[in-house]
C-alpha cells in the first residue's frame, strides 16, 4: 500500500510542477489540508511567498495557525514554489449569507 501512496504522490507533484508557479500552492492547498478542511477553507492568493487562506471564523483561524507548520512543510514538498508563510484570514460574509442565515433562523422556529 505504501508503494501506491508514493506513486500517487509522485504523480501529484509532477502535475503541480506543470502549472504556472503562482497557481501551484493554490491548487495544492486542498491536497495538503485534506477534504474536511478544504470544504471550510479556500486558498485565495499566493504572492511574495505567502499563501493567503480564507477560514470561516476565529476558531478556525486559531486551529489552522496551530497546524500551519505541518501544512507549510507539505506545501513546499508538493508545490515546487517556496511558500514561506500561510496567512489565515477570516472570510468576510456577504449580505446574501446573512440574509440566508436570518431566514433559516426565523423559519425554523
């Protein structure tokens, strides 16, 4: 089973190294953090060796900051671009999301 995992990792790394360098960390993020985290976060920009990732709230931001060293090491192994830092920012909610949450709260009662 380890051979299969190593083979998949080689394919993934090879694929990420074929995309434009500025896109590689963005595309690698869901692979690095896993599907559960990727569903709640989004890598939005990579510039000046910093990957900016949006998170839903302050609790997520704290947790992601604790995991950042592990994510950073894996990003640098996969992406082929030097990522010096991951910056976690709280996602700004749109007016539509506030309205949607309000409707759900009001109509659930």
